C-alpha cells in the first residue's frame, strides 16, 4: 500500500531524569511533527519549554488509549506526523503506547523508533550482573501472592531478571524474591540519572534489610536479580566465611563480658542479619568444626 502521502508515527524516547540525555534527533522530531501524544501533557511541556519547542500536545494514557489511538491514526492517514512520548524513557515499555503502535501497523502506516533512555537497561548495565541474557518483567504485581507466582514463573530462567517496583513495596518484593528464588545476588537502582541516583548491590537478604529502613525506599526503583544457579557456589563460600566471622565476633563480645544471647544479638545486628539467621549460621559453623 502506498504510504507516501501518509504521516509517520515516531516513538520518541525522552530523558528518565536528566534532561541532558535527550538526543538531538529526538528534539528535531518533536519540533517537526504535527502533534505530540503525551502520557501527561503537563510533564512533557516542561521538556518542550526547556528546549523551546512549541508543537501542540494531546493526552494519550491508559484511560483514553482506545479512543485516542483511533483519532491519532486518522491524523496519520490524513498526512500528519505524530510523535508518541511517555513521561520518562521509551514509550510503550511498561507505559501506554502498544495499542497505538498496533493500530498504526494494522493500517500500514509508517512507524519509526527514535531510541534513547530506558530505565531498566540503565539499571541492568550498572548492576554488575550478567548482561548477555536478561528477562524484563515490567512492573511486579502489587499483591504478595501474585508477586510470588511471578517469581515462580521465572525461577529457573538462565537470564538476569529485571523488574520495576514501587518504593513502598520494594522491601516486600525483595523478601518474596529471596523466599522463592533463594539467596541470589541482586541490585536495586533508584532515581537513575537524577540528583539522588543510587545503585545498591548485594545479596537479596542484604538488600531487603537495607530497603526496610524508613528513609531508604524512595524514588523510582528497578530491581535486578542474578540468574538461577549463579549464586550457589559463591553463596556457599560466602556463607562459610560469614559464619566464621560471626563466630569470631560472638566470641569477642563474650570476652568483653556479654552473655552468649546478648553477644549473638549484637553481632547479628552489626552484620545485618536477623537473630534467627545468625543462630543458624553459628550452629552450622560449629557443626562444621566438629567434622
């Protein structure tokens, strides 16, 4: 079908935080199209004003996708070009946009990606975990049962796991991940490219402890978890060393006059362990010494 006189749908990635991450091509396209379809027009307007772009905007979000997709396709068929953007990052990646793209493809309209920032890719490459094969699962389910089922589904994948999660649920998500997947290496990236950017790396149990604090879980979160089996050997070695260190610290505190229970509790707190976990490690180390 001839598309020469029809418009083009541009999928334009915008910054996930730092406005310097916008590409020159993205700015050119945003200034040249007839209309920009935005998840939130007020949010996108700040970007446009920063770069003095006066293109008209219309809202396009999960509540008006079906109606707006038909309207935008009609404009494309009439020869207008349209840019689709999300509030941050790449449109249609865990954001509205898929239905519009599908509608445009079904009408044989031209669809052009204008690539740029994506939060889960930024988190993955900064995590220190393998990047040769990965699984992106979007947002984790908010309910605990459904969240654990999602982890069960990907438990045996030989790929690094990447999810989005809300800050007020991240500690519970990490606890569920550890329960279902076992103790694995992981990373939590928050506020990527922004002033308070942070990537916290460690075992899932350590991350859960860290983000259980009242001030730790703030900002947009990306959860990255190592693949199945990758942690087993290193975890075994690490657990042995940790148990030995725990036993030494307990002995040191007992030498300072604390009774065994108080010494174990304090050592556990210093090492970021629960008292039950510290007790299991100590019993395991003493059993190993008797072998």
